[in-house]
């Protein structure tokens, strides 16, 4: 069937059955919208690790990173590592999402800037998630189609995966998504490295592979390709965008404790950084194979991962690779489907159409709207055919929304006019310059992004200073949340303030919550959890980069 060996089919079918069984078995725990959208904020460290890793890793990434490695050589690593310099900040950011205590990030934007900005964020978030879901499915379709020599068509892969993850997500929501993420994270790790030993064996070992590459292809910075300047721009984009990516509120804020959120967000993504090295090696192996005329040169560099699978993997292993690709996508898309439903219900349907319906009605609408929007996102597969550019453009949108998101946390004077101006000006300039210079908006350009981000920041400041400030209670309510640690939120209301002061004195203070007041509040002990954890994460990032340099020079 589909030109696959029976062993491959057995592995794929077995994976699908196990995933469905896991997702459906935990669905009985879903009783209301809190469980469906947020898992009742009860996830432990392992579940948070699997959720962050699974949601943050999907098939477009090995496709895009291996493709860039085929195109530019070892420096393609930076496309997969474009968030690596921000990873230590995840330790600091994670408890902020937990303390906001919102179902969606649009809830925060509405509470801080008013209903109109909340609606704007909701619309942006729906578009962002739909673009990303389509890019993921497109990337998975490319890999599986290439890996099976076209025996399984691209469209069959896309629509089959869509149907499968909809089934268990429709029933189990966030809980099913998180539990299947944990299971699927093991297969994602397999996907990242399974091809490498087969490729190196075919080429005669690691040194033999390197002998087939040029000096430029072994460099971590390629003039005219992926330069240090571009790496800096991608890091800047990620620093602003990570706050406003709509999946983060649920992916990061569903931990039972702040430490669970910190460990899950930081180290779930750190595992992904390790997997990126495997994706780059696949691209380098394909370069070497093409150079030795083992395979013809690729017309589409994003086909590198799929061609490597088809050429190098034997019966059973190819099925495991296909199952791993399915795992990367279904783990992320199932969570995004729940996020789509949550955003539509919380920030569009509930406030504007049915503000006083029973919770069971909102639960039903969350399920139905998530399914409809998921099917709608599949149409974008045919509008944005290049996987990497689609992701980079959606990251730009997130950065322009990240400007007011971050300002709302740290700058009291930021207001709705500035927030609206920041997003509209940044997005408008990005679209306008792309159309004027290149005639389309499907290709991402670093210079256009930089000009647009600068314009967004200026618009935020000017718009906020020239218009009336937000009501005082918007800021004080936010500050009250950010200064109430999760460790004391269940205490009697009369005791919370004192317990919160004690908690901050023992190291639970948040640098972000006090950013503009650090001269008055800073002490190492007050921010011990932030500083020690971020420092350890920064050391691990430095070790990973040193390992990559050593690998390139070995």
C-alpha cells in the first residue's frame, strides 16, 4: 500500500492507534472550558517539558533547517537556532505567563489596553496560528511525499494528519494535547537523529562527509548567505515575538507551579536546540551525497530532508521516520486547534455574541470553532508554499504585536492608542515595503523587518505620549497579579499580601514585573530564582554553541 514495505505500514498504523488511544483515554478528565482550554493549570514538570518541546517542534523545522543547510552549509544551523540567544530569557518569562492567569493572551491585552485591542490581538492570533498550522502541515507533506518517492501524495499527508489530530483534540482539548505531546516528544527526538548514522555510514564516516564539503559550507557564517547580521536580526525578532505568540499562554502558563512552567518552557526548548544539530547534519549529508553523484542535485532545497529519508532509510526505519513526522505536526497542531477555539470563544464569540451563556455552551463552541478554523488554515498551504518564509513572516507579525505586549508589562504610560499604532504601523510598513520592493508578501526580508520594527517602536511611544493614559486600575490590577506568586494564590485573601512579600524575599520576585523600578528594588536574593536559572540556561546555550563550533572544525 502506498508503495511502502509492510514493516513501514505496521509502524505507522501502530503509532496512529497508540496516539489516538492515549488522546482519547485522558479525554474523560475534560469537564469544562477550564479543563479543555487550560488543563486546569495542573501540569507537572515532565508534562510541561513534553508540551513545550512538542508544541515548539514541528515538521517545517527539520524541513526548513535541513533545506537551509543544503543551501548554505553548516550556517543553516542558525535558522533552527534563531531563538537560541533568547532561550535563557524563557526562564524569566515563564512565570509571567503563569501569574497573568489568563486563558488567552488576548485576555491580557484586553485587561491592559481595552476591548478593542483585545479584539485586535484575537484576530492577529487567529491569523498567526492558521499561518503556522498551514506551514507545519505543508512541511510534513513535503517530507513524507519525498521520503516515499511520491507514493503518498502531499495532499493525502496534509489532510490525513488533519483528520487524525482533530479527533482526539476535539474530545480531550488541552489535556489530550499535552499528554500526546509528551508521548510524541520521544518520536520527535528519533526523527532528529535517525537519518544521521545511516548517512554517515553510506559516506564512509563523519570525516569523509566533511571532505566532500567546501570550507564555506563548513563555516557558521557565510558571506552573502546567513551572516552574523542576519543572525542578530533573527534573535531580535524572536525576543519581541516570543511574548506575543498566541500559543504561549497555554503552553507556558498551564503548569501547577511557577517552577514547572520555568523548567518546561526553558528546557523543553533546549532539547529542541539539540535536535537542530541533527537536522543540519542531514542537510550536510545530502550535500555530500549530491557532490559524489549518489543523488542528483536538488531543485528545491527544502526537499533535502525527504530525499535523505527516501535514499537512506530501509524497511521499518522509513515507517518510523514517517511516524515521527506525524508526531511533530500532530503534537503542535492539536494544541493550536485548542488555542484557535479558545481565542474565538474567549475574545470574539463570548464578548460580542453570547456574553452570558452556560459554560457547556462555550465548551461546545470552542470545539466546533477549533475544527472549522483548522480546516480553514489548510487552505493557506496553497497560498504560502515556501515553509520557511511563511514561518518568518508570521514571526514578524508576532514581533509587531510583541512591542505593545511587552510595553504593557513594563511601562505604565503605554496605552491603547500606542498599542494599536505599534501593530498597525509595523505590519503596514512590512506589507507595504514588501509589495513595493518585491511585489509580494510571501518572502521575508531582514531589512524590511528592521525598518518595520523600528517604526513600530516609535509608533508605540508617540501614540502613547500624545493620547490619554489608561485608567489607573488597568495598571494596578496587572501589577497585583504579577506580584502574587502562584505559590500563595490559594491562600485566604487576607493573608496573600504578606505571604507574597515573604515569597519575594526568598527569591520569587520577577525582574520583568519590576523592570522600571530595579534601582529601588534590586537585590540578588529578591530575584534569585530568575537570576540563577537564567544564568544556568545561558551556560548551557554557550556549551551548545561551543559544541557546534567544535563539530564544524573537527
